[in-house]
């Protein structure tokens, strides 16, 4: 079985594809910052996208932000378009790892994965779209395994904090952990928080096409995971959480799907005890509850038909009460934002037999970090890539399509994140 060399003679260790996007720009800056750190100093990297002019501007901006004028001339540019398979193949042949920031992934992601698998490049993305992530697992697992290529999805805020947070909770618990609930809170400063339109588009198309996800899951034909401990009860659609002292709703992102896939992998490949998971997000005061309910109802109504989706995509600010915008967050908004995941776990302590009685132990974990979408996401993506490069022996034995938890369970990714501002700690 071919396994590609991480100390490869390919021209670039990292190629950032979609570098001209809102998120791509911050990934470029994070790579530039990280590559200048001691042990990573010899990494070779390039940026890629469909417009050479835009990519030159990306380097210009990064050079200004980081006061590193040499970036303009030292970082190479690769022109590649999702619609031109030859250009993707040429890009992938030059890279050890492609950091793919081109989304919505449901429209643009598959050709990039295909080119990576066929041309022996590992692939890391920041997708939060379960249809795409699970569909790629269904379609490319075998080919990626044959080629020794690692396709690791959801390596941004979706879903590294949640997926690695559950594994951290399991590892810190002295005994057998059986269930975890996570409560996400996001803090914003005086100008509030904002998310760029790219994520809004991914969400609109994802919700509109939820039946595809059901079809993909039927094709997997998974058996239910064995249940250990008390069954984790699903909370209601809106409740006041004692844990985070605010009104709370089930988290609608990709975290539950990603964590469940990781747990299945660990049960099937490593005979681990499955951890049940429930994900919730705080929405704040009663005033916010009314806003969220109203925006949610509008969203559900408009997302169902094509003209409604066109309106949603045309006017993100209007339909999301300013939470999403075509301009994305300002620097001040990003500087003043942060996130916190509180994990509440339960299980059987070492003295208690997990096949008998009720769980008798509890644990609380925090995962905290800077602004989620464009500060924490680039940090998580870049540290995931460096883990693939530096710790090949700790990755799963064969290539394949993996969640972060499945790929990185045995690596030092959490230590790396701790050193770069995404903190995991036991309370
Ligand atoms: N996991 C997370 O927490 C997280 C956080 C942030 C973003 N994301 C995801 O990241 C993705 C990008 O978001 P964004 O806000 O950065 O979007 P964006 O600003 O619209 O960026 C999209 C990028 O894709 C490129 N692109 C579009 N069509 C292409 C094609 N045919 N060939 C090559 N490149 C093409 C664009 O290139 P041009 O500049 O040439 O148009 C641009 O670089 C979304 O799916 C979003 O959900 C996830």
C-alpha cells in the first residue's frame, strides 16, 4: 500500500486553496505566522485560487498585516479552478497537503477531494456541511485508503473544539466516560458578532437539501452504536440552562454528526466504549429568544423554495438580523469576540463496573478560544495540517476519509492547540 512521504520532495508542504476567500486570507496569515516559528521554519508553502490578481492582493495584505514584505515575493501562487480538473491535478501534484478553503463545499468540494486522492495529496477542509462530509466518506474512503491519502474534514471551529473536546473529556475522566453534553457560548464586544456570507450560503443550501443527508445515511446502513450507561435524554427545543445560566437551544451545526462519526470509528476500529453526545448553544436573554425564534421561522419558511433561497442568499443581513453579512466581521468585532464550550460528562469511576448500575462519576471540561470563524478556525486548520506533517506514525494506520477525532485521537493536536490559543482544561 502506497503511503505518501511527509518529508516529500514535492515543491510545497502546504497549499492553501481558496486563499482569496474571506476565510482563506486569514488561513494564509496564520500559515505565515506559524511557519516562521522555530521547528516549522523549513516548511514550503504556496497559495492557490482561480484569480492570480486576487492572490497577489492576498499576499500584499498578509505582508502588510504581518509586517513581512518578503511574503510578496517568497510565497508562490498556483492558479487552479474547481471547474478545470487539469488545474486541480497540477495543484495537487505539487502539494503534500491541500488546505481547502473553497466553499460551499457541497458545490465545490468533491472535485478537489477527487484530485487530491488521484494525485496523492492529503486534504484538510473546514466544512461544516454534514451532507458533504458524510458523502465524501461514503464515496472516497476506499480510494483514499488505497492511495495512503488522509482526507480530514471539518477541521475548523466546526468541529475541532467539539470533537476533540469529547475525546479530551474521555481521556481526563478517571474511569469509563459514557455521555457528554456540550454548551456553547459566544461572547461579542460592543459592536456585536458577525459571520461572513460564505457560511450563510453553506447553511442555506444545507438546510434546503437535508433529504440528501438521509439518503447518504441509509447507504451507510450503520447498526446503532451499543449503549453503555444511562441513555442521554434529548433536551427540549428551548430551555433555560442551569449549566450556562441562559436560554439555550440544540446546536444546529455539524458537531453532533462529526462527533457521532468519530465515536463510531473508535468503537469499530478500537473497540472503545461509545460516548453519547448532546450539543447545545446558549442564545442569551429572553429578548434574544424572540429574535432567534422569529429569524428561525423566516429561515425555515424561505429555505423551502428556490425563490426563498435566492432572497435569503441576496439579503443575509436582513434575514439573520445582522449576524451574517457579505462584508464579514470587522477587525474590532473579531478582536472582541471569543467562544467557550463547557462539556459536562458522566460515566463510571474506575471502582465501578460499567455493565452494572448507573454512572457514578462526573467531569467538567472547558474549551475556550478566540473569535470562532476567522481566528480559531485558521488556528485549528493549520495545527491539524502540521499534525499530519509531523506525526504520521500517530495517524490511523491507513489513509481514508476521517473526522478530526478519528484522525487525531492519538496525536498531540490538543497540546498544539493549547499553545496556539485554543485552550482545553479540566474545571
Ligand atoms: N468550520 C468553520 O467554522 C468555518 C469557518 C469559516 C468558514 N467556513 C467555511 O469555509 C467556506 C468558505 O467561506 P468564506 O466565508 O471564506 O467564503 P468566500 O469568501 O466566498 O470564499 C470562497 C472562496 O472559494 C473560491 N472559489 C469559488 N469558486 C471557485 C472555483 N470555481 N475555483 C476555485 N476557487 C473558487 C473563491 O475564489 P474567488 O475569490 O476567486 O471568488 C474564494 O476564494 C464556507 O464553506 C464556510 O462555511 C467554515
